[in-house]
């Protein structure tokens, strides 16, 4: 089932978060590579397992907020940077929806 916007929804009408997980994974990968560290190093710095980092980066796992804070701290960035390009649009008549955007980052970010 799909919403008019193309966002997939479950049979219960809830928005599924595959696109959010994919975008977050891309952001984590970009920030980790910018920091020139491996998944293993990020895992150690954030007190997570390397497979958890891999699943987050591939969009197979959507982390909890405490995990986002750990990742951001390990990367010495704001948690907001991991959420760049992910917005929630509220709607009063029906369910809201996520918007995923491609953002051009300034050099060196």
C-alpha cells in the first residue's frame, strides 16, 4: 500500500520508516568517512558493536535516540547532523509524513 506521496504505509496506516533509516544510514556513513575512521573504530568510540554500525549504515536498523547521541559524540558532531535531510511534516486532516531531501553539504563538512 502506498500513500499519494509515494511513501509506503503498512496495512494499519502507519508510515514505515525505511526511507528514514536509509537517509540516516547515509548520513552516518558520510560523517564516519569524513572523520576517517572505520566501522570498528566508530563502534568502539560509541560503545556499540561493529555489526550494529553496519546495520545502521545500510539502513537495516533505525537506532534509538540514545544511540544517535552516542554516534554523534563518537564523531564529535551534533546529533542534528545525523538527521540532516530528514523532516517530519505534520498534517491535521490525515497522518503526517516524513520528507527525505538530498542536501548539498559545504566543503569540509
